[in-house]
C-alpha cells in the first residue's frame, strides 16, 4: 500500500527523521497561518509539476488557493486533505531512497545529488547496500556526504541514514523515498517530501496501520478513464474474470478492483468513492464470492453507498458465500435486487447502457 505524504512523514517523525512542521487542512476546516506551503495529498508523484504544491505568503490568497487545490485533479486523484507545512528556504535538493534488492536479499540506498522534480531525468544514481547496523550507516553516510559534497554534514547524514534504514525495516516498507531531501539555507537537512510503500502482507503485525483511504486503493487498477462499467470483486482471479466478462460483452471496464479477503464495510465504501471519481460510469458490476469476506459487510457498504453517494450509477450485484442470507435480507429490505449469476449482471448492465 502506498501512503500519502503526510502519513509517511508521521512515520518518519517517529523515527527521529527531520520533517517540516505541519498541519492538515480538510475541506471546510481551519486555514493555516502564512507563510506556508500547501501540498495536495494525492497518492501519486509529480504534484509539483501539476500545480499541486503552492507557496502561500499572503493570507488573502489562502482561501482561494485551498479551494483551487481541493478542485485540482492530479492523474485522476483529487485530495481529501491538504498538507500545510512551514516553507523551507531551499539551498539545494537531493534524492535518497531505500528499496529492496530481491536478488541480493538486501536493502539498497540510492542517491542522486540532483534531487527535486526533475529527478526522473537523472541517469547517474549512486547506490549502496545497507543494513540496520550503525557501522553500515557510518560507512554509507560518509560516502553519501562526499558524493553530495556535504562533508560538513557527514554526521547528520550518518544519523539520517541509520534512522531511515531503521524506519524502513521496522515499518515493513518496500519503498521509502525522500525527494527532495532539502538542505535549507540555515544549514539543516530536512525531508521535503516522502513517498512510502508498505508491505500489505505485514499488516498483521502493525495494529497501528489505519491508512484506510490508501488501503482501499491497494488492489484498484485503472483500466480506462473512458470506461462505462466499474467492477468490484474479491480475489484477484475473480476480479480479472469479472473484467474479462465485462469486456467480452462489448462494454468497457473502467477498472479492476479486488476488495481482498476480509474487506470491511468501510473499505468497500471507499471503493465506491474511488469509482465515483470516474465520469463515464453507467453501471457498477459487483461480483463477490465470499469466503473470508462476508456478504453482509459488502451489503452494508452497498446500502451506505446508496445513501451517501447521490449519483451512484445502477448496481448489478451477484453475491455468494459466507453470510449470503443476511446480506440478501438487508438488501431486500431496501429493495436492492440481487442477480443469481455474473452473466445476468452483465446482460442487465448492457441493457441499462445500450437500451
Ligand atoms: P512532488 O512534485 O509530488 O514530488 O512534490 P514535492 O513535495 O517533492 O514538491 C515539489 C517541489 O516543490 C520540490 O522539489 C520543491 O522544489 C518545491 N517545494 C516543496 N516544498 C517547498 C518549500 O517549502 N519551499 C520551497 N522553496 N519549495 C518547495
Ligand atoms: Mn517529491
């Protein structure tokens, strides 16, 4: 699962990594004091170039900028929140990341002395194998300091790398990227941005993980912005089969979505919200074969979605498995019909769309 920047920075802070002072702005909430940098919290990069990072120095521009950011779509995402941070007076921007080298069964630290929004254009990344020890951080920190030409910051870099690797390992991360790592005018190094991906399979040992909005995104794959049918299924195999069946019928699937085993009402509701970001959806095909997942949880989410999402397209639902009877009763009480097979769901959706 990919975290939002503010979630990732909260974790960094816990590991004594330097992050800017920050607060979170939600729609309709209090505006922060100027000067401040406002950053759209969407789970994709390239926000700077898309206009999703704005420095506000004048209070009179605050409301307008906040409204503008909440309305700004970045690669298909609009933010649920905006991160408001103290402005960093930037001297230089560096790139640091930790990734897993699967072949070597090791962690690799990658660095580039030209960090910032154009880092994709760089070809000459340096990399070193690191582990969680102090000596590894000392050696690598000295090399990074030399490469960055920041010899005066060697101790800071050694500490930073030690904490970064510690954070990576203890958080069960699969990616931890600081870009930019900012050298500010008065001399300190600060994580200007952070991209972090966590290993979903490790969730069982992190009861503190509650990144609901991102969790629901985990198994969502966009197939087409112009699709006319959204799909919701559980299990990657069933989800793929559902997408294939929709496409075979001549309709255009917008997405692949595997809600996963043990999906809760909350996470399924978030899936609906995600689907509502697509403009051309005329039908939602729901195909659940419940094992660990419970049909009644899915049914409750469907009911909540119908109540909360005013423009929800027609639903074509096939449920089977655990707690089917409870689900059927819940849905029937609200006059939501179930169809016995996926085939029938798809032909009903086709009729809805093509008349
Ligand atoms: P991304 O484009 O999604 O990676 O978003 P970033 O958080 O990395 O911000 C993009 C760029 O905006 C950075 O590389 C900086 O150049 C600039 N930026 C972000 N925060 C600040 C800040 O506090 N002060 C200044 N001067 N520039 C900033
Ligand atoms: Mn960045």
